[in-house]
């Protein structure tokens, strides 16, 4: 087994097979979705185990003019999906109070921010959700096998994506 460094490229010869490893390998790796924080109105909102898929988009209006053979498409209304946060059972009084207020008809709207972090702790990207309020609070089956997980779903009226750092 012989090795040699050529510029920023490490070269390793093992059993007649040439292996290379770039010095930038860490920069090219995928960003894993485990490192994130959730803030509600700018305050870190406890610990969440996951954030379900969320989407924003623009609807499509399909139409056809007269004897035009082709179906045409135009942009319609923008939409934002609901946001669902999953957390282990840890009492978070602010979330509990917000949920109780919603049940009593006080639709207090808040901003939720999900920040994806790099392994260094620096922010990679942030998704902002505006005019949010909780509409569903769900607990998984209590079957004696799995930990308790609470799933909180929020209605969202608008969203924005904050800047992205270059990897």
C-alpha cells in the first residue's frame, strides 16, 4: 500500500486500485436534516424531533381558447401548506398556553422560524412562517413500545426563505 499527496488530492494505491480523496470532501457532503431549531416569535421553542414536509407554491389555472387544441396554463393564487412539528413529550408552557387560547377562540397569530444548522452551529438556511396558529394537537398511540410523540399542526398564511450560506 503506497500513498502520495498531489496538490490538495490524496492518492492511495491499494492492491493495484487507485483511491483518491479530495481535501474538500466535507464541503461536498449532503446537509443532513437532523440539525435544526424552531423559534416562535423569535424565541427558541423547545426541542422538536422533526418538522414534516412543508410546501409553498402557486396554483395553476388551466384554460383553452376557442378552437385552440392545446390546454394553456397561467399562474393562479399562491398557497402555503400547514406546518407540522413533532416533539417528544416535554411540557412547553408557551405552546400549551397558545393551544388553550386557540381552543377558547383567541386566534393569536405568531411567526414560526425553522433554522437549519451546519455541524458548526452556523445557520445554513431559515424558513419563516407568518400568521401561524395551532389547529391540531395529536398524540401518537400509547402502545407501550414507542416514546410519546406530540404532533402540532399550524395554519400558515405566508412564508419566506432567508438567505443561504455557501458551502
